[in-house]
C-alpha cells in the first residue's frame, strides 16, 4: 500500500464555512462567510466525490451496459419486468454487494484530511446531504477523528464524528476548554 503525503491545501484553511441556522447573534460574520464560502465549497467538491463514471468503461473503450433497467411498482419495490420474486431477491443481494463491497477491479481509496473543525463539520453536513447551515450545531473536539464512507454509487455514511477515543481526558480540548464538561 502506498501513502502519498501532499502539501497543505489553502482551500482547507479555517473559516466560517456557511451561515448558521439558528442564527447566533454573538457571531457576526457575514463578510467572513461571504469571503470564504466559495473556497470551502470548492474544497468539498475536490475532496468528497463519487467514483469516476469512467469506471464503467471497459479497456476496449466500450461501456459496460450490464445493469438492467428496473420498473418501480406501486409498492415501492424495484422489480425487473416479468421476473420471479426469487430472482428479484438475488438482484438485491447482487446490488448490495456491488454497492458496498470492493471487487477485484477496484481498490478502496482513503483520503486523510487534517483540518479545522469548522471545515470538517461543513464537509460532514454536505456529505450526508444535511443542511450545511447546521454545521455549528455539531461539536468536534480538537484532534478528533471523523470517518466518512462514500460508496461507489454515491451513498454516504458516517462511521465516526469527532471521535476522541485515542486521547486521554486531559488531552481532550474544544475551543480553549479541557475535558468534556464545558
């Protein structure tokens, strides 16, 4: 396995990434948000992305069309036209496998981003398609670990948010306060 160390990216510099809802009257930062939001959104687009659609292109340049079209029934289930239920269950199992598990043609990729909690919280909200204005309602301790998984089909889940299990109580800080009781 190979780890590539990159230079610090100024797109990830600390700032207030988006407006806050509910509004915090003690934080008057419209100019700062306006000045930095585009940069931080561009960083999100750079680092958080789905797999390349070109992954479906075969080495000979043709496109892999093995995915069958499905028809949605009133019950909300997707079935292929005129297929027995057993075949449908096999399709679901196959779909789950291709969505959540790596195969021999594709390797897992990991991006480790070291950044300020404001940026991490904004990325978290955007990744999970939550309102980005909610970023300030989330607390992440200094030196915490947030672990997001982006599946090939674009589904995103969070394994950890602001985890500090690797730190002792006295090493746990947030905004100048020590420990958990602040």
